[in-house]
C-alpha cells in the first residue's frame, strides 16, 4: 500500500481505497521511520504521564470506570512505562499536590494554507499560547480564532488493533458487526473509525470479539487534503517537528498531503 492510500469507507464506492491518509498520520509515520521516538523517549513519557494525570483528574482515578484513563494507560504500557510511574501520574490528579493542568486547543494555518489543530495540556495558558503563536509565525503560518479550522475536520473515535488480529476482509466484517463507520488496514495494523455517538458501543463490541485494543482515542480527521509542493512540505514538516517537541503539545492534526517523493526523502 502506498503512503498516500488508505482503505475506504464501508460503502461500495469507497471500497476502491483511493482516499488519502490524514496528514497527521503521514507525519507520525515519517517520524517513526527516522527513529525519532528513541531520541525523545523522555518527552514521550512526559506527555503520556500528563495525559494520564488529566484523564484521572477529569474522570475517576480507576481505569475500569474511566475509558480515557484506560486508553492513556494502554498507550503508556505500549511504550513500556513502569507501573509505578503510571501510578504516580494518577496520584498527581488527586490530593493536595494535584497539578492544575488544563486542556487548550489552538487552530491556525501553516505553510501552503494547511489547516492545523494543536491540542495542548498546560499549567500556564499564556506561556503555551505565546510559544504556539511564535512557532506558527516562524514557519510562515498564523494562529486563527477558535473554531476557525475545525469545520474542515471530523471528530471521530479510533480503535486500533495489531495486524495479527486478522485479514483485511475479517476486520471489515468485524467493523460491520460492531457498527463502525470504516476500517483502515495497513502495514501498521487495523484502525476502526466511528462517530463520537457510537464510540463506546463500537469499542465494547470490538473488544468482546477481538480482545483488548492496542489503543482507542478521539481524533480530528481531515475531510479532504491539501496537496503541497515538496518545498512547502519540507517547511511544514519543520513546523510540525517543533510543535511535537514542545512539552505542552499532545497532538497535532492537519489536512495536508505530501508527495511520495518527499515522503521517501524524509524517511531516509
């Protein structure tokens, strides 16, 4: 499967598999191939710990009764985070020493008019806003007002399973049975996508059939993509890289499309 392809929606027309991957997935794959995760393991742990703390603070500190916390713990275990480190992150959400962390979303446009959504978790809103704004500006972008680009994205639930769980056809059948909107199958595994309204129901149905997922989360996915020239694409990747390095940034989503030649160049 090419980098610019993904399996289609659960309709006859969309099963032609010609829809493009979301921009943030392209960036994630590039960084993975470059071995970036090994270089910034401490930052990954820091962001995972913060997500655990926020999830525990917003819900119950018991993962059995807090789906978001359960998802955060699954992600932490995937990165081999120790149990005591996970527990300390949960403990930070309660008691007198609880951290005052809030979730703030920023929206704007990057090089080539690409729409970007930046999700952060911060204990200093002014500092984070200033950092995000200056980063956008440095690479020819600009922050917008709240909800200035979200209309270009769908808010969806994504439940992921490893490739070993079954064939693409088997996963498509599982998606239909569970009520998912689509199943994306590729080299990295299977992703079941569903509406927010059906997220919990679909997650539980898949877990009953396939076992515990490797991850489940809420994401922004672009309704369509914005093709970029290689030069503009390289500038965008630099912007995304700086954002990803920031301690407060948890997720970055975009509606960009990079060429196969640029993807190959960046992967080397």
